């Protein structure tokens, strides 16, 4: 491939060196070591800057495990129904199944491409769902305060899968747990990793305990320390992964500006081809985008784009497809509500190349290829200048 669809950027050995030295000195390699605790407290500070409430950050070995533990912490009866959107990464579905719950696949909003509180209200009533995992799709932020109001009025529990939305998704409601990913392809990469942000200390503590097999570490409860007090798993984030995450956090602000400038520039240069609002996801844009998605306008236009890009050796991807309900039903017991909007979006959604160090020539080639493939001559207006930071 001449241009890949995504190229991860993870801190190199020079940036990792000081952190690795600390691990060697501490001889503490996992189990809530000093680097892990430093990472959690640095993240807590970052979230606190954007929230009016005290928030707790607890790391996990992946966002998928973070979602599973956040769901387990709700202590719902086995098989309880949980709404999830049809357009999301498969991990949202996997996490619900692994938590012993029954996913109910629901539709999305045509403008935000989200499962919204309005959709969830009707869907929960129709399906008898007692919880919802809303997704900050493609890194766009969900409204935590709207979800908190929904949770209070409906009694339906809410968790947000904000795996790819670090930096855009802040937590403004202390009763909505929000889960982030630190996978290599996300904007705060640890290789593998995740974390849960919650304003509820008892939920946060339970998640920490469940991430360590369920062993009780609290001397103030009836169960003795060292005994299992709940069923857990091993979802701890090692010191090595914490080191990579800390090094990523050191450069995150600067990289976010570059990612954001590229995203804006891309959107501006493609406005004349994708000239309808329905081509673009609306809402609070990702602070540090890691993907670039657009609706081509029709299945035919998408097919034309895919064919031309393939000829030029430029990768494209139908992100989050097939839709969740198209996956093999044999993987578990899940239900599907009618999802006409998700089906429609899936007919022409396409992901174009997007990565931190995408250069001018690559961006130009992609933009030209889009114009040529759709037979639209490129607008002569000068494109806005890209701002290079750092
Ligand atoms: C990346 C992603 C996940 C999975 O995160 P992991 O850390 O790889 O487990 C889950 N949900 C969404 C929406 C994602 O984008």
C-alpha cells in the first residue's frame, strides 16, 4: 500500500527510557505499581480540569475489560438486557456478552450517528432493557449530563464507551462511568490498555478490586484482606504499559493539535465534494482524531471511491462494518430492534487514510483521488494553512 488507512504513533525508546529505568529501580512490575498510580493521578487531574465534580480514574488492561468491569459493577441479574448502538466497534457487543448480559442492538441518530437518550428511551421500553452502553462514535463526545438526566428519569443505567474519544469526552456527571482505550491505534496509546472514569468512589474501588481477581484489599469490611470478596479477573495494567501511557501523555497535547489541524484541513478540502450536511457526523469533534470518516452520498459513489483508491494503492476502510447485528448470532444471545438509520449510514460510510504524520503530499493525493473518482474538479480556492505545532 502506498498510503495506509491508519498508522499508529507510539512513544519510541528514547521517550520510554527514563520510565523503564524507574521500573527497574522499583522492581515493581505490575499490581498497582508507582507508574500505574502516577498515570491514574495525572489522568484524574486532567479530567478534574473539565469537571465540577471529583472523579476517579482506574486503569484496566484494555477498554473492553474496562467496559466488562463497569458493567459487572452494576450488579445486574444475569441475562439483563443492555442497549448498544448498531454502529460501533465489536468490543461493545463482546463486553456486554462477557459480562453475562444480553445485548439489544438499537438504532442511531442520523446526524450524530449516536445512540442518543431520545432513542434509548423508546428502545429501552420496547426491549425491556435495564442498561445502555452509549458510544462516543469515531471519537465524537457524548453529552454526559443528558445521559445523567436520562438515567435519573428512566432508571436505566448508563455507561459510555468513549474508547476513542480521549480529550473530547469529558465527564461532567459523577454518576455516569466512562471508559477509554489506550490501544496502539488510539490517541493516548499504551500498546494495550484502558481506564474507567467515575465520580462514584465505591464503583471505582470495585472496578480496581475486580481487575485484581476480586481479592479484597480493604481492611474495613467484613471479608478479610486477601480473601475473594467478589468475582473478578486479571485486568491490571502493568508498569510497562503504564510507562508507555505516561510517555504518551507527555506528548498528547502537542499531538492532539496536529491531529486536529489535519482533521479540519481534510474536512475543508472535501466540503465541495461531500456538500450535504448528511455526509458529515455532527457534534463535538474529536480533540485528537484517529480516524477520518465521511458518507460518500450513495453506495455507488462509495464503490467508485473504493475502486479508484484501490487502483492507486491507497487504503480505505468501512469502519465498524458489518453493523453489529450482521455478525454471527452464534457468538451469543443478542436481540435486534429495527435499525433503519444505521442500515442507511452503512450503505455509504467510508474511512479515508488518517494518521498523525500524514504529510502534505499524502493529503493532497487523497483529496485529488476523491475529486477525480467522483468527477468533481477540485476547487481553486486556496486551502487553509495547516498549523504545525512543536
Ligand atoms: C477501540 C475501541 C474499543 C476497544 O478498545 P480496547 O482497548 O482495544 O479493548 C471499544 N469500543 C470502541 C468504540 C472502540 O473504538
